[in-house]
C-alpha cells in the first residue's frame, strides 16, 4: 500500500504569475494540495518551486496548475500541465460556507489551448461554471480536485470576487498631480451607468510601484455623475469611499460635486510625465486615456510607459501615435491641473486638453 504525501502550494497571483480576467478578483492567497499516490510522505523541505510558481516533490511527476482565469458569467478556466483525466468542483459563497453550489465542468479540446507554444508542453484545459449567479463583487470560493493519468490528485481552493457584468463607462475630465499639501486627483465623468467594480486606473510612471494602479470597489454610478479618485489618503477618519449616495465623505479635500474614492498611499510623488489609462478591468478593454509629458523631457523613459501608451493608441483612444511628441506637453505644477475642454467633441489627442490653475484645496 502506498502512502499519500501532502504538499501545500500557495497560489499567490503576483508572485507566481497566475491571473484573473474580466472584472473578477482574487480575494486572498489560496492553497493547493497535491496527493501523489507514488510518493513518500512529504514535508516543506521536499517542495521545490519553479519560475512559474508550480511546485512538486523530488522525483514525483505531479500535475501543476499553470494558470487560471475568471471570465464572463464567473466561468473559471483552469490550465494544467500534463494530462488530466478528470476534474470535479463545487462553489460556495463566503457568507454561506456550509451551502455547496454545484458546478458544471467541461474539458476544452483545442490545439491552440492545449499546448504551451514556448515549451511544447502538453496542457489540459477545463472550464468550471457555477450553477448559481453571484452579485457583482460577491465573495465566493471554487474548490475541487484534478486527477492526472497516473492517479495523482491535485486539490485546489480559489477565492474570487464575482465579475462585474455591468461595468460603468467613464471619461477622464481632469488630472491634478498635486503635492503633499495640495492633494492630487483624477476626475471622471460617467457616460454610461453601471458598476465601478474592477475598473482600473493605470499610472505606470509613479514613483512607488504600489501607486501605479488602482481598482475601484463595488459601487453603482449613474450617467452624468462625476467620480474623483484621490492619489493620497489623508490620515483622517473622515476619509471614506462614497460607494453609494448615502455615504458622504466630509474630508476637506473631498469634492462636493463628485463621488470620492481614495488611494491608500500616504506619500509618493506623481510624475509630470505619465500615461494614465482607464480599463474596464485589470486586463480588460481600454475605456479612456491621457498622455502628458514634462516639456523638459523628450522620451517616455521606460518600456512600461511606452507599452501603456501603445495600448491607448491601439484602442484608438489616443491619436495619432504613442510617441512622446504626441503627448500633451505643458508643465503641470502642483497648483495646476489639465482639463478636457469639450467633452462632447473629443479628438482623443492632446488638442482635447488645456492647462489651468486649480482653485481647489
């Protein structure tokens, strides 16, 4: 009789390169356990992690979860290395953990899906669909097992926030970089009602890595409303996200004519050359963008900025091209902001924007 060894793998998205699509989100690290039939009992010292974040025991050929993504309708797509013969799964809402929800599981057969082009490795792809709908942003977990051709078993437990099936559409209207005394912000106009959940602002030039993007929480907004994202979060108990019209932020830097949302950063320096891109999700479609350049500079200065600028151009939301010469090029001092001149006649280029003095705090 063989002994079953248990190995825990922490499926941390950032560290291990696993990702979520659309507006779904992973709520916390999840743990995957493998029970290989032909291995000795394993402990932490027996686990090796490769660059992809997958792990295995010494000498044991175990299946690996290469990646997973959550799409429309909260459909989970799982990509395994090697040949997986069966997958079983169920879901549950975090608020109702004792109530298991049935999931439909289907293997996907496709030459494009079932082979890693870079390594030639065979892959097994499955989709898992919960039979119950979740509210936008509602926390839920999908758990299950995958069995390999040699009867190895990989257990997975993946927590999510339900995808945003009705994302709002926003247009950039103002940007102030600000300073530690005059806090900066980005303002948007809602042009199509919906939910802000998962909408993500990218600002890749910012000096602190964690400040390079921001994802909105669950919040319904209506066409015509204004939304303000504040770069900094003052150390004040009055700072709250206005997730609905009943919530009012009384902070001195809040905008009385907009729904206020706050970054978590106490100190960082927004760059005077940057590319701001708004997407419907972290890896979703581009909704809007603005490219601005300090007139003392003539290059973007990083591949990440160049790439983000090109995304905006490819989406036809910045014209004519991604070169620095196409950016809005005036010096945005802390007391000034850039404003879209005419929201009804957009050219999606530098001519849409002007530099004005900001009278706000």
